[in-house]
């Protein structure tokens, strides 16, 4: 939940930092799970920016969420190294098992694409919440689908 | 009993944490005292989790380990089915020239004692004894070129920053390693973080910069954690701070985290992002060396460029320059990935051929099927067919073949690869990641996807349009994202024309 005292704390902690906006946005997302609409104006005021500038920055980066993610987040790599090891077929399998497409949040699970986790020599790879998984195959994909739905 | 289990992200993704727990549990059960060290990876990723055990002859390797394999590690190590012999005698490892990655996988990444015992800080000490201009000339003499992909001479960049007059200058390390097939930056930051810190401190001394930033992509949480801990430890030890190793000179460092934008690997876009703006590309000039972070003189170097610096300062620029071919000097940490039998990091002098790397060292594909193409240099690099396997690995030769070395990642594809789908993906990726500043990239990539879909649908008029579009993107884009996306597309068309003809549909 949004909490203006926590936001004030975050803004205060970044006083004197060079280029503070990204670190502030990361901390806000860490605290609230997304960048709440109500945070935009106070950020703009603290950094002497226009609200539009803050909105522009939030919208530019794939990481910043306008709404909270599901309780579980699966980031499946779609980049070339993972494709070379059958990543596309595993993506289709995972989408079918979860009943949702990449980019969707459903039943508390967010499924999204990531473009490289740096695990290209043990591809295909994914990140399930904070856990990295390499050498994905059909069996591992099924296990992940079961875990996040449990 | 001294045992190493890597905490590198690739090892963890393959179950290293579970193996480490199993070792601790088995030791406890047997009443054996085990000193368990979580090292970086040796880079032989196909063997991860690679467990090492200390013996009088040297460290013995076992891998790829599972928790079930742990019991035999204690009971019958000599006949262990996963025994690989002495780690440093494994041919993949033995054939390398490890300068930048000399310590990676050998030491506890956050132990400064280990770091110094294996040659760490010798470069910084050498630099502290010399005036800035001499440090810069040593780097110029080494022939080191930007390992991020652009290949600009590192020493020349430093010389420009040294010559710039300003109250505040910066060293910015580009650790936004977004290229698929690349993981050397991540591996170094997780396995030998002090090496990067030392390189940055030397860059600071050489140019008069007193503040450094490492911009790490958010997809690398382990690297971020290790680098933050290392900066803290180095500051506590007086290697960073107001008085670098008692020299009276200042250099401070801070870790910054990206937010999932591939284009921020482009240096001017990275600087905008670091300043808290949208990561759009800046037009050059002005060069970042003169007007970079906050409009002040800034060195922007890749992780691998900066991590090569301590070795060069400790051993001399001439020693580094003695390795390599043409104007590609020193070593290049190759990253062999994708559909490959022996994937991992292989550091070697420039000049080795693509075929030697892919077939001899990497052993061909993981699937066992013939190789179809190797994409070198990330999503913006060309696809090279087997007929180009005699290409020596260096900046000039790859540029001559309509390709690029890039960050030296290579992705192997077997004969099952669909080249039209891969070409389409190149355009799709460019469309997703375009910063939107210039039209050829922003609009061109979208049109590229649409037009390749027309090719797939059998439209014979579409292919000439693709060639024309690629020409516009190549010549008209502001940065390498739009400018190089045509490389994978055009190389796929050139080498595999049969997959782009209207006959394709009919044949299927």
C-alpha cells in the first residue's frame, strides 16, 4: 500500500545524490511493488522536475510497473541464445500450462519476457521470483508452472 | 577439507546452492570439517555446478554435480563418475591465456587477502608511483581497445579526459551487458569484483577523476550484490575513498542499477539514464570524454576494458601488446553460448579462428546436429555460416565480413534454426528496445517486422524492400541499435537466401 511517510523517507535518503531519479524509483518499487500514481507529484516536487518528466522516465524503462505484479513473477528469456536451445517451444508450453500469454498477470502470476539473464551458456533460462533457473526443459517448465500455482 | 562451490549466477541457476547445502550436510553427518568457499566460476559452464576439492597435486574438479553426487565425493572421490581431474589441466581451461580472468574462479570473490595473494593491487600500486600522463601512455602502448564492442582505443579516450580542464571528472563503467550470448561482465563482477574496482581507481588516477559509477543492468541481481559488497570492503580497506592507499588522492565509487532498457548499453544513453533521464541516445559531438555525465569530462569504459587495466599496469603495456594480431592487441574473453556442447568463457589472444573456437574448443552443438550459423557480437552481430569458419577473431577481419566482434559473445545455432524467424526477431527486438530518438530505428524496425512477415507470406516484392530499409537504418540511425540491426538481417539473407524466397511456403 502507498504510504506517503515512506515516500518522504525515500526522497530524503537521496538528497545530494547525483542523478537520483532512478535510485528513487527503484526504492519506491521495492517498497510498494509498483510506482503509485500518488508518488509522481511528490517526486517531481522534490527533484524540481515537472510531473510529465517523471512520467516520461517511468514509462521509458521496462522495469517500472504502473500496477503491482502478481505474487509470483516469471521472467522467461526470449533472446537468441535461449532460442537456439528451443526457448520458443518452452514459452508456448509455459503459456499453455499457465493459461496466459507473455506480458499478462493472471491468478496471481505475472509472466513476462526478459532479454538475456547472462545465462547463455546454460540456456534456456528464466527467473522465477528471485531464483534463477538454467537448462530449462519441458519437465522443469512444468515444475515451475506447478510451483507458482500452488 | 577445502571445497569450492561457485556462487556465480550460472552455477546457481544449475543448482550450485543445493549442492553446497548437500556438502555441508554430508560433512556434518560424517563429522568431517569442511571449509566451503563460494568462489566465482571457472567459466566452464557446461560443467556447472563445478565443485573443486583441494589435494596436494592441486584442485580437483567434479561436475556437473547434483546433490545426489555429493555422497561419493566423500566416500570414493577417486572413482567418482563426475571426476574431471585437476581443474587447470582440463583442456578447455589449459588452452586459455587468462589475464583479465586470472583470478576468477580461483579466489573467494570478496576476500581482499585472496585478491592480493593472487596479484591483486599490483597494478594500482604501480599506477600510484607514476604521474597521470605516464599511466595514460602505458594504456595507449598496450593497444587496449574498448571491449564493449566499439573498439575505440582506451588510452586515447583517457588522454582526452586527462587533457580536459574541469573541477570534477568521472569514470563510468558500462556494465549494462545486454547482448544475448554475453556474460563476461557478469562473470567478472561476481567472481573478481576487486579487479574492476582496481581498474576504475587506476582510470581515476590517470585522468584526474575522483568519482566512479558502475551502471549494472537490473537483470544481474547477483552481480549488483557482490559489487556493492566489494565497494564497501574496498572503501573500508582504504583502497577507495578520500585517500587511496595512503596516496592523498581521492577516488570514490558507487553502484547504480539500470531498469531494463537494452539501449542504455549505448554510452550516451547510459549517461542520460545515470542522470535520471529517459535513456535516449545523445548526438555526438560533444564526446562524453569532454561533456559526459552531468556535462563534465567522463571516461565511459566497458567492464572488460577496465578489468584489463590492472594487469597492464602490473606487467607493462608492451607485454599486453605482444599478444594478438593486426590492430587487435591483447586478449579477448570469448563467450561461447547457445546450442553448444562445451559452452562458457574462453579468454585467448586475438587471432584464433571462428572454426577453432566453435568446433575444436566448444565441441560443436549440444544437440549433436550440424552447426548452421554462429551469431557473433550479440543481437546486432552477423550470422556466420560454416563457410566463414576460417575468419580470425579480430576487429578488422569481422568488420571486413559485414560483421562485428561486439562484446565477443557468440551464439551457436544448429541446423534446426529458422533464419527468417531469427531475422524477424532482430527487427522485433530493435522495435521493442528502440529509444525512439531517431526515425530510421524507431519506425524502421517496426516496418522491418511487417515486411519480413510479408516475405514469410510469400510476397516477392518484400525482399528488395528489406534490403532498402536496412540501408536506411544502417546509414541513418543515431547509434548502433538501429545502425547494426541490419547485420543479422542482411547476413541471414545473404547466406541463407533459400529461406527468404517465395518458394519457402510452397516447399513447406
